[in-house]
């Protein structure tokens, strides 16, 4: 759909999307299209005929601003988003006054964030799935529950790597699984996935097992490139970056 004839005065193109009108619930549902600012178009995929419209909407504007209690977040680019998430109970600091936003996040820590994001309890397990996830570690129930729900998998059937830094492509895969678990995503057509990833010069470095998930996470604006044309699939992520991705996922699911 084109918006070239629209009056864009005061409108942020990053907040544009195509919505369809659900006549059963009387609500507008986002299609998570790709905005082409150069050609003033939004491309999206649909499986049904409906009433469609291009709408500018910023869900973050409905969330009240919360002041951060962490001294190491003052002036940080993710301060506002992390403060909201702390207030919502989705993330925690490493102490009462420190969040450590620029410290790498581990695979187990990200699994814990995903469980909170979908509102799942970490459960109680008597036996574990992975040899390197011992019962005396804080993440024992977290990792086993996340694996049980299909949100995460190990490097092998018996190893998970809980304390290893999670990579950006690994996070995209975990996020996609969380969306599928909640009924908010399904496997993407390979040709369309290639279109979504075509803007990244390093798209060939994305692992084959992760490309479909990365495309979905990018299309839904949950995971963005490190730059406009670089995704950096094997780069590790910080606690701040992970928190922002989790907030975007939460906004999509709720």
C-alpha cells in the first residue's frame, strides 16, 4: 500500500503500519508490514480479504514514564524502556541500585526474560534435561521449563550452555518460538524472508537455522540491525538490548 499522497506533517514514518479491521471484535489489528520510506509504501503479507488502512500508532506513548531507580541507567539510551519493564516486573537489576545495562546477557538469563514475557511460571522440576544445568543453580527450573515449552533448545540434546552469552540470532530464534507459542507467528515464506533480510549486507552470515526466525523478528520490529544495513547475527547482546527486545515482544503479545 502507498502513502505517497498522504499529508505526513508531524507523523513519524517509523510508527506507520498497515492494519486490518476485525469486524468481529471491532478492532484494528497490525499486519507488521515493512515500511519503504524511499517509495512511501508498506509491504505486508495476508491470508484474507479485509478492510485495510495505514495507521500511525505508538503503543509506547500509552505507557507512563517511570523514573529509573538504578544509578547506572541515568542517561542511558535504554533508561526509559528498562524503567518501564522493572515497574512491570519483567526485568530485575543485579542489585537494588545497579542494573548493569552494558553487561552481556546469558542464554539462561534470556530464557528467564522470555518466561516472564509470556506470563509462564518457571515451574518445579525434579529432573533436568541438560547435563550443564545442575539442580543447584538458579536457572535449573527456568531452563527446563523454557525447553519444555519449546522456547529454547540446547546445543545438543544434553548441553545448553546456560552461562554463555546469547547471540543476536539465538535471541531472534527464541523470540520467534515465544511468538509461535502465543499464536502470534508462524513460519515465514522463504522468498518473503529473503526480502525482509535483503537490507542487511551481512545476511549471508546468518545461520540457515536462524534465518526464518531472524526475518520474523525483524519484520515485527522486535530485533533491529546494529546499523541500518548490518544485522550482526553472531554478536552478543547486552542486558539493555535484551530488555528492549523483550519489551517490544511484550507490546506485541499484549
